[in-house]
């Protein structure tokens, strides 16, 4: 039986710290992971957001609830359906495709 790996988002600058705690490199997926039997709490700073609320998502009753929970975990503000968001910069001019924006 294959044990599932808990993958981590480890920046290159922090790879040595993750390795010192016991993380392993998966060359196939090109990601760091926590081997079975290691304490996940040690790697909390690198755990992916999708894996942290997995227990919460498993308890949700609908896909929209799961999306809301994921958005809240990511800190993303969602607009109501049918509402378009506009940039908050007053002098922002979108590129129309007619002339290059640097002219």
C-alpha cells in the first residue's frame, strides 16, 4: 500500500531548512514532501493551502461551499455573481490593442 505524501511549497532559499527538518525531494513532481511518520506541525509554514483545510473541505456538503472555504483560506475576496470588478487606480487605461501602451 502506498502512503500518500504531503507536498510542501518550499522556496528555494528555504530548502535547506526543510531538508534539515526531514523533508524529502520528489524528483518526479519536483516538490518537497513530508515522509510518512514525520510530524506535519514542523512543516506548517510550507504546507499548501489546499492541503491545510482538507478536513474542512471533506465535511462540506456542496461544491460552492468548498469554493467559499478555499477562497477564505486563501484570503481571496469574491465578488457577487454577475458583479464586475474594476481597477482602483483612477488614471488606469486598459490596453485597447490599437496602439502600443508605451507610445
